């Protein structure tokens, strides 16, 4: 189950129906095709309740019938699958060098994937303006397909509080930006007609892993973002771990070595200062610093990969050291939250051939549990759109929690 915020317990019959509706939707998503009898047997809901809920979901085009199956004891049953064709959700990500947009339907089918080169300016207002323009284009494309937009969620590489404001995003040069409120104002007159929210990039990437990744459905998993910053999105018991103010997961600024290099945050020896993409590029490609400030790290990443494949001894040794530092960072998370799986994205995934072997060795040496408690440390397969995909997934959360879309 994906939960963007803690949900209240049912307090009346209406809340009970919402909760039961969520149970049915979740079962169909995970076990489709399935019958009404299957749902009742597996969820414990009585047959009359299931029949009523399914009829409602079919009427609202969230579930559809897909024919009969004879492969069962007794009478053939009408099978059910998710529909959701009239609905879509949009996820966006602000990165230090591009904007990413993904739209999906209720079943997780991608409707569009866009990546646009973009360099944030000193003015967050300019970024909001560009975001709003791109969001309007995506929404227009969806509406042209006779779909209703259920929500928009934007991922940001920085701290995001429960109001959707960004107290700090170092890689963007932001402090105290009321991003959700400003984006709503830019999109609507006075409101855009669908919910607009903002979340940390790693949180959204973790949601994408939980729903769509190699280890989808694993109730305790962590996604580590790799890029100009390093963040951790933590799924614990099937729920996103947010913390009291929504600021959990800032692994990038945990200290690995107080005598280490200075981080962009001004402190010394942070995780980002050792394994963030700018630090890796400086370490492995010394000539990078001579060419001036870097705004697009993709060419540098391509060069590192090429040199590693060629067996360049300096680059190989540097990647081994970066992998060791990455394993140290992962061990901090593992000892604290005990996940079953840790998935690394961004440049960590791109360089996983060389980073993960030393990272696993370091993790095994530093984890308290023997053999790191059986933890699997793998590269994400979701690529550069993981956060935006998670944003679209988060925007569907209200429906998946049992709330019917507006007619």
C-alpha cells in the first residue's frame, strides 16, 4: 500500500466504505485478473460488500470486467482488472540540469515521458514559471485524450516540509521557497482544478520503486538518489517514512569523515562530499575543474564509464574508493531502519558495475547484523525518470486510498 501521509482510522460508515474500497482496489491491482469471489475470500470482506463496491468501481470506470474464466471449480467467474482509462496523474522533477515530466494512468501505464534541458536561475520564480508552462502542456495533452487529471506532484532535490514549501535545496540555490503555493497560483485562476503537491525527490523515487521497480511490493526498501545531491527515500512496512516535519531521509549530509572534503552545505566530510556526482567527477576527471562550472554532468559520466570500461587504473581505483564510501553510507541506513532492499539510482546505477562490489563488501563489514541481515543492494532499473514516475504515483494516492474521483 502506498501512503503519502498517515491516514486516519475509519470513524463512521462512510470512512469504512472508503477503507473497504481501497482494499478492493489494491487487491485488483496486485492480483488481477481476479473475481469478486476471489476478492471476498482473500480480503475477508463479505460477498455482498464486495459486489456493491465492485459495481461502484465499474460505474466510475476504475475497474472493468474482462470476460469469464473456466479454469476454476464450479461456475465460471467474471474476472476484473483495473480500468482507470479516463484518469491520469502527472509527476515532475526539478533537477540541476533538466526538468522531467511523466504521466501515467491508474494501472501505471505511461502516457507521456518528457525530459527538457533546464538550468535553474537565482530566481525560483523563473523556475515556477517554466514548471507551470510545462505542466500546462502535459495536462493539455492528457485532456486531449479525454482523460481527467487527478493530480500533479513535483519532486525537488532538497528539504520539503508538509506544506510543500522548500526550506533548503542546495543544488538549486533555494532557501524558503513556497513552491507548492506558488505553483498552484501559476497554474490556476485561482486554482488549477486538481491537487498540486511537492515532495522530496528521493521520497518519490522510493514510491516508484515500491510500485514499479525491480523489487516492487517489498514492504521495507530504500532508494538512494544519485546526482548533484544524495538522498534516501525510505519505505517502512509499506509506508513512506517522513518524520515529524516531513524532512526525513537527508542521508547526503550525514558525516562519513570529519576530516574529509567540504560539502556544498558548508560542513566537512558529508556523504555528498564523497559520493555525490560533482565529487565523483572532480575525483576521477581532474580536468573538469579547469573547464569552469559544470551544469550538465552527463558528458562527464559518459567519460567515466568509457575510461572504466577501458580499464583505466586511476579511474578504476577511484571508483573502488567511491564504492567503499557508498557502502559506508548504506550501512548507516541499514543499521538504522533495517530494510530488505536498498536500490541506488542516478550515477550510482550508471556506475553500478564498478561501485556495487566494493560497496557490498564495505556494507558487510560495517552492518551490525551478520551478512547485513540478508539485505540486497542493487541498482535501480527505473532510470532518470524515477522521481517523476513516483510523483505521478503519489498523485494517484487519493484514489488508491479509496476516495472516488470527482465526476
